[in-house]
């Protein structure tokens, strides 16, 4: 859990004894490539930290899958729209490659928020950063060309070479053929 400990300490100055209590509530899990941690229609009840690998949020079936969000190593996340309202999710969350997760149940997280006010600050900082990332994605769709979005994605994603072109294209809001042309043009 050293990775999660380092992640937390990079965001808040926390007493080591308090951090030890907090980390004791987390568990680890490894997903195989293609394995789902949440299926459309289920209710999210966990928060996750990605120790290694990556996941994608998608909706739709078979050839009509649309990738809405991608999270990578060293990110803390949940399917917040389902977790906060306790309603069924619209997304499937799938491992892009073998992925090691550290997770905590919502009930444990809620208890820790009550027990450690500093942990509430961690939550606020984490979700503000996620909101900024989501806003940046929306603005990029409104202001950047497809090629600029792809170049931005390349600059910020170490796993891009391990994600299928179809999923990257969907995430960028373009067709796989358009992405292939863009990739050919920038080589």
C-alpha cells in the first residue's frame, strides 16, 4: 500500500498513525484485461486507487461501445454519479490491461470522513482535481480539433500504446478511421 500512502501524503499532511488506521480499511484486487469492476445497472459502492494499469468507463454494447472516461495508474476514482446518489450506473468499468487496484467500501470511507476531518480534505482535494480534469475534457471537445485532442491525449497518457485504437477514438469523440489518418499525418 506504499503507493496509496504516497498518493495520500502528496495531497495532505497527515499524522502517520491516522494514515495507518485509514489504510487498514483498504483492500487490494487484481483485474485481468477485459474484466469489469462495475456493470451497467449496478450501484457503485467502492472508491478505487489504481496501483498499476488502467480502466475505461464505457456505455453501449458490442460495436456501439462509447468510451466516456479513462483512468490510469496513480489515480483515485469512483463512479461518482452512481455512488453519491446510490442509483444504478450507466457505465461499465473495464480493465484496459491487467490492473492492480486498492479499494475501500463507501461505508468505510464515510466512517473515515467522520473520524478524521483531514480525510475529508483529502476527499475534497481528490474530487476537485477530478472535476477539473472533466471540465478540461469538455473544453477540449469544444475548442480543439480532433488532431489537437489526440496530441493532448498523447502528451498526458503513458498507456496510449496499450489501448486499442477503437477505444482511444471513442474517448476522443472521433471514428477509428479518422484517428488512423491523424496518426499517419503526425508520424
